[in-house]
C-alpha cells in the first residue's frame, strides 16, 4: 500500500492510502495493528472504497466509548431515504436507509448476539419510521420481550412465535394486494403516498423460528422461511420493505436458505457483536466489500494500558471497560463503516427517551382498504400458525401466504355464501351442535387439507355466518 496523505488530530492520526496500479486495496486490521505496534487492535480502523483507495485511522482512545442520545432531527428521514442511526469514529453520523428512492423498499438484516444492542438499534429505527410517516409492522418472536416499547406505538405489533409468522404472512398478502392493484392500473413502480404509504416490516428474534435448533415443527419453519424469501423478492417495488433480526448470518440460522441471505445483502447489513465464525463466513460469502476483513466486535472497550496477556502473565485480571452494546459494522452498497447506535438510557426496564421520540409523531397507518386486507389476513394466519405449531397440519404447507390463501379479500366481489356439498357446508353442519375449536373442526374434516379448512372458516366468519367467541373457537352466528 502507498501513503498518499495524512492528518494529525487531537485523538486521531489519519493515513490515506492507495493500492499499486492494477491491484485491489487490501487492509487487514490485525496485520496493520501489529505493524504499528498497537496493542489494542480496536484503536486502528480501516475504510476502503472496495477498489484502490483506503483510509487508516489510529486513535489514542476509542472515539465511540461515549455517544449522545438521538434527536427527532436525527431520526427524520431525509430526501435520500436515510436517518442518522448513530456516530462513526471520525465524528460523522452513521446513516442507514429506511427507503431507497432509486431501488425501492429495504431488504435489511440486523445481526447481533444477546447484549450486542440489536434491539435498541431496532427501536431507534422504528422510532425513525414513526417520525418519518412510515407504517411500521413489527413482530417479536420472544413474546414481545425484545421490543416492549413498540407495543401500542406502531400500526401493528405481533408478540410470540405464532404472531410473528402471522404478521409476516399478512404483510405478504398485503404486498400481493398492492401487486394486483398495480397490475390492474398499469403501475410499474411505487410512489410514496400515491396511493399507499411506505411500509416496513420488522421481525426480531427470527432465529427462534429459522435456526436449525429452533423448537418449531418443520412445516412451520418451512412456511416462515418461504414467506421471508417471498416478501424480500416482491416487496421492494411495492413500497413494502422487510427488515429481520437474528443472532447470526449462518445458513443454518436462516432456514438453510441462501436466497434469504443473498436478498439481505442487497440491502443493509447491521453486524453487531457476534463471533469470529460469523464474520469469517460473511467474508467468504461476499457480504463484505472486496479486500476488506473485519474482526469481531469485543464485548467490552479496552481501557487499560497493557494487554490481557500482560495481566495473565502477572496473575491478574485485566480490567474491563464499558460494554460495546450498539457498536456495529454497517454494510451497504459495497461499503462498510463502523457505527455506534445513539445512547439510550434505561429506566424501569424500558427506554423512556425512545418512547418520547416515538410519541412525538402520530402513528402512521395503512389506507382503509389495506387495513382490512391486513387485519383479516392476520386473523386467518394466526389460526393457521397456531395449528402448525400444534402439529395439526400436514407437511405440504405452502411456503407463502398467498399460495395458501384462496380468499381474495378485496378484489373478489363474489358472494361468499356456502354452496351445497362444500367445505363450508360441512363446517356449518358441525357447528350446529355448538361452539367448536378450529383444531377440532380440522380433526372432523380429516380428508380436507388443514389450510383449506382454515380458509373456509375465515370466509364464513368474513361473510357473517360464524363468529369467533375466543381465539380459535367458533360458533354459528345468531
């Protein structure tokens, strides 16, 4: 590498480098730290353009140890579709897109181990969506424990594994509705607010469903995996983005679907503290820009003068600095930068500052027709998700919501009255004896696919022939 310029600042020495003609730039953080005799490699940071230009920054103390709280201005989407999510080492704000005016809706992936600050980062992003007039459809597979501040403060929040799947399936149906209307009107692109608002779907703790060791039935996992891939593929040009969060980017933790990871690489990847094998696999799989290697983010900042080896040699414990929660490598459009999410003060197990930011603007909502599509679809798919989790459906479960749904909830104006000999008639006959749980209806109609029974019951409910008296239990309407 060739040195072309340098700057000396109070806390940083910046070295601008270039690769020799005909070569791609290669900046290895550990090798550079060794060459400069720097004991703490995290104080040396590299940035490249992926081709021949690079920047090496050497810091006296870590510049991201203390960051401020976010403001409304930070989280207001700019004309380029981005918000300021945090601070970069050189003092610039780290910006991430909520929407790409050129490419369309997002397909993002947020990865971080427990304690890496992934959920707090998602809260900042969701707050930015509300402030910016974007409809937030969110779900948390950990029963709402990862994102409790979101509950009641966005258009929709699903809590639990079944609710997360139903949320995704309903969002998928929403995208299909937009696709049908767009095709009917000859629209080939999406324009925010004309006629629909921008929608972003956020799914947290998705590893509880997709990972190889997730305790869910195979048909359920297959169904959700298909939904994720389908929504990633179709939502971009329809103003429906998807952002999902997991604890790693290994294929085994993403439903063994390389398509999911490949689609996410087309958007933004927020890579918090994970482990070395995760970052190594990302380098192999082309997630990182060419010539760039990154090291895993440590759990704590190093605040001591010596190294952990010095402490071990003298039989001492190396002092630990503040936790690095919120620090992440952000990869977007072939570029990579280090960022730390704005500080959020925790009080009584929640983040009051983030709640205040969310409540500074009204909750953006879907149009009335879209609201009906989503709400009816969510109710239908929640029953289906619970049946799959209970092992009451066959292995031939469709991979996407639309494939399994024959109910055209908006575009079909035909009467939903049941016909003689239909599945609906058989359901009505069963309910003449009194209320019955949907799972028992499916058991009585064992010759009919569970998904068809679910759809028929939903159509009967929508037409007013049956009424849900509790979750999953129906009776004839008086």
